C-alpha cells in the first residue's frame, strides 16, 4: 500500500471513529444509539413504513444486526412491525407515536451538530468529498466481493 493510500485510510477511519464518539455523546441522553437514530430518521418520512429488508438496505448497519436492532426498538416502543398487505411473508416497519416524538426531539439537535461541523466547508467541497468517499466505499466493497467469489 502506498504511503498516501495508507494515510488516506487512517484518516477515514479516524474520522469515522470521531463521528461515532460524537454521535454517542449526542444520542446517549435520549437513550439512543447511532444505529437506532438512523432507523428513526429513515422511517420518519415514511408514514406507511417499509419492509425490514428495504430498511436494512438503506441503513449503514450489517443486515444480520437489523433484527436485533428492531427487536430492541420495538421493546422500547419506538417502532412497530406489522404484516405487509401485499406479501404475508414480509413485515413492514414503521414508527410509533413515541418513535415520532423521540425523532422530533433528537432531529433538531442532530441537524444543528451537522451544521456546526460542516459550516466551514463549501457546498462544492462537501459534494466532492461525498462523491470521493462513495467511490472509496465501492472500491472496498468490490475488493471484498472479488475475494469472496474466488
């Protein structure tokens, strides 16, 4: 690995770790984890909910962890699972009234934190960085896929 490549990966991982620590600090007073916040956020604009599989595809959480995550959130009263009217094999996940209320408390604080963190960067910088990070993610996923299909 090149020195620049190594520096890049270390910087990305250090940034991800810093964001994880900050999200824990932000969400802890609400009894939430970052992953639980992501579920609330994704479902917040979906009044009809979404299938558990769709949700796992959207979240930045390993698919195997989604069931346990939803179990804990359902027990807390933030989400509910119900039958899908079109496919009886599928559960639709949606927010409960308590989940909507919690999201409406947390979201403004999260948005303010994001604004504070990104206020020193131009829209062009953020767009270019986002595109670059998505390409880096695709490269990592593609590499992993190659190794598992050998």
